[in-house]
C-alpha cells in the first residue's frame, strides 16, 4: 500500500465513521475484517458517504459501476484513486 493509498483509506474510514453516526469506528473500517454492510453501514449512510466523497474530492461517483467496491475501504480507496486520476474505471 502506497502512502497515498493509506492516506485515502484513512480519510475514507473517517468519512464512513462520520456518516454512520458513530456506529462504526474508523478503526473497525481500517481493520477490514468485515464488509461495511456487516459492520452496520446502512443504505442511507452509503448514500451520504457517496455525497461526502463527491463533495470532498470533487468527483462524480457512478452508481451504475462496481458497487461491491463500497464493501471494503481498500477497494473504495482504489476506486476513488482511479477517479482522482481521471480514469472512470
């Protein structure tokens, strides 16, 4: 994991903790032992997370894309990194 990937994962974990209303800690997210849905990230919180990501990073998240990338912070960070690089993959 590069420093940028680690930074993105930490920032996303903090966003996830925030949109969960404190139900999920950033540390639980970063541990990656369970998918976010298993940790209790609701569909409403997921929508808020997408909004937060779009606002914070100035990207458009395509909800028709690979939503399983929203189950683990590492894959979410990789998807965000692609968006930040201008690759809509």
